[in-house]
């Protein structure tokens, strides 16, 4: 939002900050937030959430404690921001992979699901330092509910993607009415497959090498295909 400045001659409406000045302000704010998140991730990794202290996060970031509270409200806000940043990237990459497969003409629900799962799992390796923070279940009050709500949303999205994939007699792998409620079998299938992906992400994030992570991803995808068929 632009701020207004009084004109020196007193005539006319106040002059707005030039766009360049506003852009610099946003850039500084973004740099401040990123420095705080980077430092918080390091401290959480070293100390665990409970053992992490605001003072150490501030020291490592080089940002004032006032700025930390202004942007994130405290340690819990930093944890939630890191979690939201990671999950948003995982979901975005998965959605992009599914969309790309559809643009290439793919219509099989299982193949689309695997494309999204593979992209999600790759982020677990690429962002492994952040992913490791959330596998132990430690976090601020309410974080378990936050993760559970996200898992339920993810399962619902996967259920929609997989609708009809279990009916081999259906042309194109789907005969279900998209508007009809998912059957119990479809819901359970989505729950099982989504749980497998989540647990696999934990193993991938702790893999020793990129080769190990890639091997786990491909084996998980083979297992998902067998379960889904």
C-alpha cells in the first residue's frame, strides 16, 4: 500500500510514494521475512521446536526481535510459516505435474495421480531440511490439528482425482458420476495411497543421497500403481 506525503507547497492532494520506493519497501520486507525463516529453520533443526529460542533466531538472522514479532508474532508463527511454505510448494508442484500430464493428453486417473505423487515426493528431497522439521510431530499447540486438516484436504483432492480408477471395465478408466459422493472403497483407497505417500516422504527427506531418494521415489510409485490397480 502506498503512503502519502504532504506536498511542500501545501496545494493539491498529498503526493504518493513513487512506485520504485514502494517496490524497495516490499523487497526489504521480503528479505527480512526470508532471513527470519532461514534462521528459524536452522534453529528448529538444531534444537527442536521446544528447545529453540527467539534470541538465537534473532542472532542468526541479524534481524531485530521487534521485526520478528511484527512479521510472525513469535516462534509459533515462524513454525507455521515454514510449514505453510513447504506444503504450498508440495501441492503446487503436484498440481503442475498433473496439469502437464493432462496437457500431454493423459486421461488415466492413476497415471495422473502418480505424476502428482512423484512431483510431491521430489519436493520432499529438494526441501529435505524443512521437511525433516515436521516429521517428528513436535510443534506449537494446534500444529497436530493443522497437519490433520491438511491431510484430510489432501485425501479429498486425491479421491476426486482417482474417481473411477478402480473400475477396469469403464472406458478410459472412469465410469463414476463426478457429482456423486465417493464410495467407501474409493475413500479408503485414497486414504491408503495418501498415507503411503506421506510416510514415503519421511524416508525420502532422511535419505543419505539423491540416488537413494530417487530409488525410493520410483519404488514407491511402483507400489502405488499396484495398490491403485
